[in-house]
């Protein structure tokens, strides 16, 4: 937005139309916009922003912002109760098909780096299992940014990828559009179909390692063996396998 002034719902669509037109006129080779961060996070009602974004093809909003410093008190965490982007809800509870990706890390909220990024990543990778797709807004208008350097080093030390908002949107939408269906259970064999959404890069499936029929002894897809690893997540043992689309059979026994 051009200023941080308040707006009314009837104005917002024209603001988006004008500024998107100016952006695409200057950057003629860029694809249509799919993600969004405004400079001034002006949010004057419940859901007009995501509705207007959706009307303009924008489905990944990063404007819920870890700010100001006096409120945040230099404490890493989740403002939405989750580390993952979630779709907006309208006043009547209906879903708006735009993801709200909470910005957990900024360089203007009094957050210390690498302590903030270290805490978020260690809690996601460690036994706590505070998983997340963490959004950062670091002003790198100048070539040198200690916060940016520390954040990158923090991620590299833990082998965690740093990706663009567009990559995060593609992955989130692919994950959300992936599903298990057509479940069946017969004499210790669980059958199901896995649909993998487009963009779900690195998708993994999870199965309980133990059932009343016994332990997982083998997993097949289309009749071919599927390898799996085991892990204990939030106190429950799971079998983890590559989430390739297809029809599966999981065999449990003594």
C-alpha cells in the first residue's frame, strides 16, 4: 500500500489493481503474483484482505507479523498456535482459499539472531516436535545484514533449506491437496490409496508401527515392496515412507 492509512473494503480492490498493474508493467517477465507481503501491514477488518488477494490470484499471505518488540519480548514462538501456514476463515467459518503464513522472524522486532532462528529450528528438529515452515522478513536492501547472515548460518548448520515464498506456497498447496483415501482392513492388512498433490516435493507418509494385529511387517505399492524407516513422534511409533501416489497394502502381524 502507498501509505499506512486506514482503508475501507470498497477501496481495497482498486488499490490492489493499481499497484499490481504498476508492478507488472515494470517487471514484464515475472509470472502472475501468487504470494504477498505489503510494506505497511494495515488490516482494518477480519477478512477483506485475503478475499481481495484471492480475487487477484494471490494465495499465500505473509502479513501476520511478529511485531512490535514490546509485545514480542524477544521470545520465539507461534502466534497462530501452529508453525504451518493455514487457510483463512471468513466470519461465518467458511474457508478462504488463501494461506496465512505467519512471519515468525523479522529484523525490526527486537529479536536476537541467531538465538531466535536456533530456537525455532532446534525445537522443530528436536524431541519437542514443534514443526513448522518458518517465514522470515529481513530487509536486505543493503548488501550487509548481520541478521540475514546469522539466520542463513543457523539453517545451514542444521541442513534446513531456505526457500522463497513461492516455493513455500507450492509445497504447502501440494501438501494440502494430498490425501489418503479408500481405506480397508482385512485380517491384519491395511489397504489405502495415496494421492500426491502437485508441488508436494518430498512428501512422506506415516503409518502406525503397531496395531492390535501386531507390528508392521511389510509395505507394498502396486504389489512392489516399499522401504520404510521408523521414528517416534510425540510419543507414538510410526513407519515413514516416501509419499508416492498409488495403491498400498500394509501388512501387520506378530
